[in-house]
C-alpha cells in the first residue's frame, strides 16, 4: 500500500548549502555587583602599601642624610676645637688652671700687640716678646711663625713635654694659646735673659765671676740629669746651647726651648733620625750619621762647659784659622799643660785652679769622638760636684766640627729656634777629623 512523506524546511533541501559555522561559546561574566569584595580590598591595600613603603624609604634616606650632615658637623667642630682651642687640653697636661686668662686678646694687650720694643729675641721658628699681665705678672711669649710648618710641630712638642716635667733648672711653661693662626707659648719671664747675651758680651761677661759660672754649669748638669734619668720621661733635648740657657734674677740657669726634644725609650741605646739642632753643638755621629742618643746631649754640654770656661763661642771665623775652632784650640792648650791661656780673662782675678782644671777636663771628656767614651750625666754631675773624685780618665782628642759655610752636611739642619727670652746663636758648619787623628774627611760634595 502506498505511503506519503511530507517534509518542511526553511531552506532548500533539494540543493543543500554547507551548514553555517557553529556560534562561538560565550563565557558570561557575572555582573559587576557580583565581583568578590576581597579582590577590591587587596588592590587598595597594595596601592597603600606601595605608597607607605616609598614614603618610608624616602624618610629613611632623608634621616640618613641629616644624620651624616650633623655627624660631619659635630666632628668638624670637634676637630676645629682641638686644632684652634688647645687650652682645655693644656689644662689636663699642666694639671692646674691659671687664675689669669691667657687668651689672645690678653696676651696682645700684655705685649702691646707684639710691639718691637717688647721683642726679646728672634729665631727661625718665631719671635719672643716680653709682656706684663694685668696683675703685674711678667711673662715671655714665644710667637711661632705662621709660615713655619716646623713651628707648629714644635708648638705641640713643647706642650706635650714641658707640661709633664717640672724641675728648678727647666723653664716653666705657664700656658699656651692657639686662636686662629696664632700659636703662642707663655713662659715665666727670666730677667737676665739667656746666657749668651752675657757670656759673649765684652762688658757684661764681667758679671759672671767663677762662682756664678760654676753654678751655671752645675745647674745645667742637674737639668740634663733630670731629663735623661730622673724624670718620668726620658728626654733628649737635642739643642743644648748658650742661647737656650736662661738666667733668673739670681743667675740660676734654666734649660729652655724643647721644640726639638725627643722622647727616648729606656731600653734604646740610640735611634736613627733626621738631624735637627745647631751645628757646633751637635755630636759628630749625630750631625753626620743621624745617630741620636743621650750622648748627643752630653757632647753639647761639653761644648757649653768649654764656652763658659773660655768666654768665647765654639766657632769664630774672625779669628786666625788655628784659633777658629774652640775645641781644637782648647785641646792643644790642655795637651801642652797651658791652662791659664784657656780661662776667660773675666775670671783670672780669682779662680781655684783645681776646680777650673776639672771643669775643662770634664768638658773634653764630654766632647770625645767616640760616644761610648763620653761619661753619662750622672758621672758628669758627680765629678763636677765632688772634688774628691780623682783618677779621671785622660780625654781623647775631641771630634770637633770645623765650620765653613760651603761645607754643611746635607742631612744636618741648623736650628735658629729661639728660647723663651733669647735669640738663637749664630752657627756655621764643617770638617770632621777622622778617628785616627791623621786625616781629614771632607764632607762637601766632590
């Protein structure tokens, strides 16, 4: 039996076209009102934390910069105070405070602003002026040269050393002042100034009779003995000379000018160092080779003794050649037994022959060329003080330095540093006799 099939489509199915592509699947996001609240909060917190962290970093950087600025300012101020205001440090060094205020203004007033009429002396590192404080105290002010770098070093050296040593035969440092570019050392004033001003003066040398000369020799010996052995610090002065021996109103001697002084270890026999001092007073092993020991001061003291005994400087180019070197001249007369011609005419009226001969003998012992032959200051002082000490060794020929202007050892530097109330003595240099006494070593360039 037949059937019928009916079909209805919206497109022609007799000639079918390819089916259309499937529609893309759409992912429907929830409406804004349905977003989680936690996501919004985390975004806000992240932004806030970033801002806060950045602010903290900037704040820390600012604080660090401010701290560095204040720290630098503090240490700079501290350094300036240490450099320019040394009074507080000197208080601790000296151990007491002065009732008088030794500031720059008062020192200028005391010295009439460093007037030339108040100048007592002048040296390579500065000048010395007399001053009177408001209470009537007389002072000697060493004003170190602004242009001298060595002067600044000597300034600090004297503060450290002189403030720690006290002895009746050492000059007394009252105070120091460092304001701006000024470097001032204030000492007690000694009315008779320095030994060279009297000893080498043709008229004033008459004031130094034999008892006074012997007292000066003993006083300087006591001062050196204290420096070398009895003080809490072993000190080599390095510049013992007539212009650095000051005299008070009773002609009592005081060693001054410690700008070149050097601390020495008790277990050291010698040290090698740059040469500084005054030629004519310097030991040859120190002047030529830079070997410094306490025996260098012994040598200088020996030269000083002979100057006091003879009343003349250790070198005088105005004299005939055979008389120019004091040590050579004295040695020649002493070897020939001619003591009278050695002695200064100012003391010829009265002098005990034994004491005078002993002083000359000790002076020659101290100036021997071999440092090991020079006696230590304890022996020197004992022999000078006690006439009962006999059997002194015979001195060897002194190792003197003949002075010529064109023959200065390169390492040696003459010091014209002035004492608290005196100018430096003039010095010129030098020919050095060999140990065998038969040849002369020329120290000049060949």
